[in-house]
C-alpha cells in the first residue's frame, strides 16, 4: 500500500512529484523517493522516514528535469531503510521503477537474475522488476515492460522510466490502483486522484491488465499484450479544498467534523421528494431478483467490517433476511456456502482493499450477485461489483477512518429500508418514520460536536492509562468494537471491547481499581440489563464513562462521567454514539503526543493481502 506519482511535460518535475506525494502520504510514510531524468542522465534521491526527510535532502542536493516518477512507501518486503526505498533501479541505472503491490514470485525471478550476473542492493521485491526489465530490454521500453509483467505474479501498479527513452513514461496495473492524468502539454501518473487534482481534472482510470504510454503530448492506452484500447475520460468534479485541513489541526478532526455534510450528501437524492421512500437507482436488481434473496453475506475488513455488523442487524430487522458478516481475509478460506440466491455486500472505503476485492471475485465466481459500498468512484471494487452504493464522504486522508465509516452506516440504513420497501416487511408508515429520523442525524451530530470539550476532558484522563475496556449490548456492541479499534489505532492504548452480557464469563476478572470502562447504553430493549453490567464493573472500582440517549437520567447516577447523545430511534443510534468515541480517541492520542493522522505501522489503504 504505497503511493505512486509520475510526470512528463515541460515543467520542473521535482516540485510536482513532491506535492503529489504529499497528497499520497496517507498510503505509506516509512520512506520516499523520486527518480528524474536530468541532463546528467537518470538521477535518484530517496530516504527513509517521512517525506520531509526527502524534501530536506532535495533542498541540499537538488535534481532538475521535466520527467520523473516518485513513491511513498509502506513496507511489505524489506524493512524501512534508504536501500529499500523506491524508486529502484537496475545496476546500470538506466531503468527506474516505482511499485505498489507484491510480486509473489520475486524470489524465483531474483535467483534467475542472480544466475545471470545481476547484483541486488535491497531486500525488496520491487528491485527485481527493474532488473527484469533491464534483462528483457531490446531497445523498446514498452515491449520490455510487457514481457516483464508477463513473467510476474502478484499485484502491481508500476511506473517505469527509461534513460534511453526519456520521452515517455510507462504505467501498468494489476490489482493495485493507478490513474493517468491528461494535461495540456503534460501527462501525469497517480495512485489516487488527489495526487494530481491541482493539475488536471481529466483522468483515465486503468483497469487490471492495462498499461499507459505517456508522453507530454498524448497518452496511449494498451492492454499488456500490446493491443490498443479506447477508454472514456473521467472528469473529476471534486472540490480540491475537501482534501485540505480547512483550518483544523489534523485531518482526522476535520473529517470527524465533516460527518454532518457526509450524512447529508450520502442521503442526498436517495430519499423521495415526499420523504416516504428510499430511491436507489444504482441498484439494478429487479423486484423478482430481490425477492429471491435467501441470505446476505457482508464482507469487509477493519472499520468497514464494524459497519457491516451494524448492517447485519438492520437488514435482518428491516428486511427479515438472514445475514452473515465476515472478515474479508477469512471469507474465502472458510468455503462459504454461496448460491445464486446469495447476495454479497462488500464494503471498502478505498474500493481497493485486497482481501475484500478477492472476496468479491470469489463470490462472483460462485454465482452470487455483489453489491459494493465504497467511497471511491471508479475504484476496483466499484467496477467489478454488479451494483454500487457510493458513499459521498469525500476524500478521507487520516489513516483512522471516521466519516467513511459513518457514511457506510448511512448506506446500510438506505439499503435496509430499500429492501424492506421491496419485500414489504415494514409498513409504509414505519419506513417514513425511519426516514424522518435519518434526516435529523446531521443536525444531531452537530450538537454532539458542540460538546467536544466534555469528551476531551475524559480523554485526557484515560490517556494516562495503558489498558481499558468498552462494553455494550446489541448494536451498542457493534459500535464499541469500532470505538476500541479507533482508540488502539491512534492512541496505542490497549483496549478490548466486550458484549456486556459476557462479563461474568471470564472478563470481569480483568476489572481492577481505577481501570477505565466506556459503556454504551443506547438500546432501550436492553437498557436495564446493560445498567446491571455497568454496576458490576463499577462495584469493582472501574472508572466508567457511560453514554446513553437523552431522556434517561438513571445512567448518570451510576457512572463517574456520562455523555448523552440526542434522542433517536434505537436502530439509528450507532450513527450518533460512535461520534463521541471518535472524539475520545482523537483527544487521547493528542494528549499522548502521537501523530494522529499517521499512526505507527499503519497505512490508509490496504492494497496487499
């Protein structure tokens, strides 16, 4: 999961590459580098650490040229180091490569090349690509790249620069995202649209097995066999400001505050003018196909998986269809029972999550219809699914997902209601009631954000601890799983989330004097039972933060600190109750002095297994 940029034109490439990498640093930040064709030939500068380290090196030892490639890395093969940083070159320094993905047969290829006399300087699989292209080069870089990818197994998005053919850049992809930007007298390569958005809004989105030959004046598209292909230009209408911090100290905080807008945008035109029906024109299933669904599988990773747990609850509640929720990395390996009447819903913020994409393909191979919930138009998941519900959260830069998660919840609410309408499992009046409550959520989130100082005070206290617990029942349990993950991700506090009713089955032994416990109690049907569980941990000396809905004052009398979310339907409470948990994680991380947007060992998009 690395970031790639490339530029060919008449301007100095260095600043364009560096600025592009800044937009992609969320994809990896243990090292960075650029390769530029200069009047002295191909020159490479790279360094371990954040992009700022590379910038400092380039300010001291600048390189100048109008064609180049760049990379920001998240390590998969080889530890973070100067030697393992990209770009990688062959021994002659005539070929330079940047790569996102994993070459699964790199060991075999490396042994073959070593036997031919090649000497390697890094531990990475990517260096093998540069050596392989060099070995296969016979005066035509396009053909050499085509021959190389024919030999490689795995996932890759590549940008290749050849000293002997400095009038072109080569880009090729398989199972890793790559886009091509079209400018006037210049062309661009990027792993993601924000990397090039300040320069052009017209892009080609490469599919698997496609390559692009870029010159400053044109872009030629081919498949990896050399057959020319035609592709529509995708015009990006994003506002570039949405990718900036807009005055907030961190992207994560900005994105937490973006949520009311993300809720409104994701609901958007999907609610009828009369506000009594959900309209999902993007779902192309006929009524007969919907009625034939006998089970639903929700497949996702990490935060998206937690959104899927909420989705499971409400699809079963609203549409009365049995639902299984699976971690994508496990799904294929448990031999899931899939039939033509199985609906598979895959959830991925980036639309490029490797395990989720693999699960999607396995589901389709077995004949299931697949719906994708994703935030990225044109992503691999969105292109390969049968139907797509796009979440309009806008670019999410912070590694810890916030607005993407809650937008996924909104998508699930809409889809659950849509199914209920089609299957007539919920009365029309009840559908209208839920829609009305949905439309109140953005303003309710705003009211929670206005109370952020209260959450900050609690966060500063729990930041002093190295262990804590979250508890909840039903939908609250699904939410505390996400709250616990968020806290671990960015504060590095060890935390665990438990179903509150399971405390007596072992975990109560972990409660000791002063240990923080965050307890959600927003579900009316299990409120009294949750209160009983809270009393159990309080009696053993836990410091308890209780979160419940307005109108029930009982909880505040039992806990050390309490926070109330606005009154809503129980089924919608996750879209509100997660917000104080996001703020709690943010302020705890801030108190501990961590890098909130770029937590250690993590990257934004997991594009390798």
